[in-house]
C-alpha cells in the first residue's frame, strides 16, 4: 500500500456507471488518470481535468491505485494481464479495486495472480444504478484484507454512502450476485404480473399503487414500472445483457457450490427471450415487451 496523499487514482471503464463515478473522484480532489477503448468518453473526462493513458499499462505506471468498472470478467482479465495490461506497469504496493460485477471465484483467481506481483486486490461491486453513481450514493460490497480495505475506504466513500466490508477477497462479488439474482427474478415476475393485470383490464397505475403498499412489493416494481414501462421508455437503465450476465454468474457460482437455482434458471430464460428479440441493450424492464407483443397489450400510463 502506498502511504501517499492525495492518492493518484486511475480509472478504467468510463461507461454508464464509471463516468459519473470518475467525475465524483475528480470532484473530491484526487488527481485522475483514465483509460477506455471508447475515445469519446476519455475526451469528455480530459476536458474535465483528467489525464489520458493510452493503455492500462501506461496508466498503472502513473498512479497508486486503479479502479475498474468494466462489463465482464473476460475484459477485466485482459485489462489486468494483457501485454499492455495493468500488471505489466504496476510496481509492488500498487492496488487494484475491481468494482465491476464478476464472479467470486474469478476474483479469487486474479487476486492470487496479482499477489504474486505484490499488488493488493479488493473487489467492490456496487448497487444503486446510474443515479447512485451520479449522486455518490452507491451501496458498495467490499471483499479484501481488512487493512487494505481500510486504507482505500475514503476513496470508496467518494462513490458510495453505504459501504460494507463483507469478508475476504471475492466476498463482495458473492453478495452482489445474490442481490442481482433477486433483482433479475423479481423483474421477470413483475413483468409477468403486470401483463396479466393489463390483460384482465386493470389500470396499471392503480395496480402499482396497491402493490407498492402490499406484500407483493419490490424494487423492480417501485422503480422500474413508473420510470420505464409506464412511460414506454427503456433507455439508460440497467441493460438486459448485464442482468443476463449477472444471472449467469449466480448460476455458475451455484453450480460450483452444488446449490440448485430453479427460479434463477427460469428467469434467465426470460432475459434470453428478450435478447433474442433484440432488446439486450435496453433496460431490464423491457422483458415485458415480448409479453406485450404476445398478448397484444401495452402496459402504459
Ligand atoms: P458500460 O458498458 O456502460 O461501460 C463499460 C465501459 O468499459 C465502456 O465505456 C467501455 O468502452 C469500457 N471498456 C470495455 N472494454 C474495455 C477495455 N478492454 N479497456 C478499457 N475500457 C473498456 O457498462 P456499465 O453499465 O457502466 O457497467 C459496468 C459494470 O458495472 C458491469 O460489470 C455491470 O454489471 C456493473 N453494474 C452496472 C450497473 C448499471 O446500472 N448499469 C449497476 C451496478 C453494477
């Protein structure tokens, strides 16, 4: 760990989540070096005062700690261990904070590999969506050695206001996949329930109001129905492709642990259907669209 202040921070993966998180880090006064394969977002952050790195390797040479907010484990692995990857540029005492949603076993594997280079590793996946990332109010589930986690806590507090150190490296990812398993299953159930309600001639707004104060309530209902489905607006939320990936992480992890995942496997097929219909980039609430088409209804207010 580097005992320097302020820490020089690197950020790789300046997407829907990463961009507002990176902006909050700069607003808190940390010097920030950024890297992303999408040049447009890099340019936007450079205009805000960030420094561009041409590769993860170059970035690692410039900073004390790097935050990753990347789509999946395969990309995290290439950014870490590729020829132009972080490890190629990192010195002993460097730290990696992976905030992407990946599997706990993947994180254990890459954290062990990083340890061989005397590089510290923390998994710190998040919940709270783009809104939480923008407002710095994410829930962050952290796995790692206690002293390392404590050292980087102030940096995490710039991005979130509910930070839980839940165990050794990989434990944060385990909590995250369990949370997202519930979100995925709940959203699929809410879509099915509202398709039935609308087919039966009920007013979706009335249905929402009643269930919100009844035992069928959930985040998927309270946040996704009024903000996405009722408006017929499915942009800029949590993508179906990412939710599908998270269900797959839960299913694979459960297989390794010999735990049956009956509802999770069924729910994943609902997202598979939506992907087959070309809805992968839309918000998870768009799983209602194939049902709407089948039933010749629209759940709108
Ligand atoms: P995104 O696709 O918007 O952003 C990913 C970014 O990574 C993009 O800017 C992309 O250009 C960049 N990238 C891809 N490959 C790269 C590479 N090889 N090198 C450098 N940059 C690369 O995704 P997102 O919605 O910001 O999600 C990021 C992570 O956060 C995912 O693991 C996701 O599951 C998780 N997450 C997302 C949400 C959400 O609401 N969107 C909420 C919680 C967690």
